[in-house]
């Protein structure tokens, strides 16, 4: 099964609202788009996630780097983004990006982005009126935080929308964000945002299930 399909089904099965109640997300009472993951060079991409509980239309929305120009890269093709859904802006062709990360077709990807990122750069998300919705300024050399060349980083729930790249978590295969290696060998988890504490909740559920199964085996053996 493709990784994106499995992750998406896991989140839907447990209910994004339940997970969000474990870790309140920024402005979760309404549809709210946030920058949740990024990587430059290699399999370069930016991930945006609706961390609210209402669908958001991204028609007329746009992205830019540190030039901060609304309308630079249009995001209309994302259409309506459901609560808990992540969408990807990629330098690579959309189909190639999905193949590299074993993502299903249900993950919305806009490929061919030419407004590329560097080691010290900025990600800006604008709504249809040109108003800044979210910004992430990053530089491991000056601001601090992980270097995201060929290795993505995730924004932790408490820092969503706070422009704190210095507190981002570098992706490592098998980490709390369920990161994997792309076909190029780069760690990341594009296509689904499962915050650290929410992942911990999933692990806790798994532990309880295993504990119950073990108790059942002990009872049967007695």
C-alpha cells in the first residue's frame, strides 16, 4: 500500500478532530492553512496543511520566497483543502514527486515550481486578497534550526504560524512524524502532517492493544 494512502487512512480512521483535541492547533476553530514541512535542493518541496476544522479553498492563493510578492506562484490547482489535509508544492513534476515518495493520487501536488528555495530563505503563503497567511524564515547559519538541504524539517504543533524555524524538527526515517526515505534517499514525510504528540497518541493506542493481546494470551494459558 502506498505510504500516503496508509497515513491518510490512519488519520481519518481515528478522526482528525480527536487528534486535534489532544494537541490544540493554531486557530483550529476555523479552516487555517499553515506551513508544516519543507526541504530545499534534492526533492525540494513545501507542505501546507489545513490545521482547522473547516475546508479551505486555495483558489487565488499564492506562494513566494523571500521576495514576498503575492501572486508569484498561484496555488489554484489545490482547490478545496479538507481539515487535516496536506498539499505539496514541488520543484519536481507532480507525478515524479509522487513516485519518489510513494504517494497516492489523493495527495494534491503542484509540480514544476521554479521559485526555488536556498539555504537561507523564506516561505510565504498569501490568501486570495494578497494578505499574508503564514511565513517561515529559515537559516541554519543565522537563525538556527536544522539545515534542510536534502532533509526535510517539520514545524511542531506549538509553533505553527509562529515563524520559528529554529525550533523545527529535522526528519529522520522512522521518527515521530513517520518519516521515510525518498527514492533518492532523502528523509521526509510529505503528504500528511501528524504532529509529534498526536503520533505519540497513536503509539499509545498501539501499546494498549498489544498489552490487551498479551493479557488475553496469559489468560488463555492459565
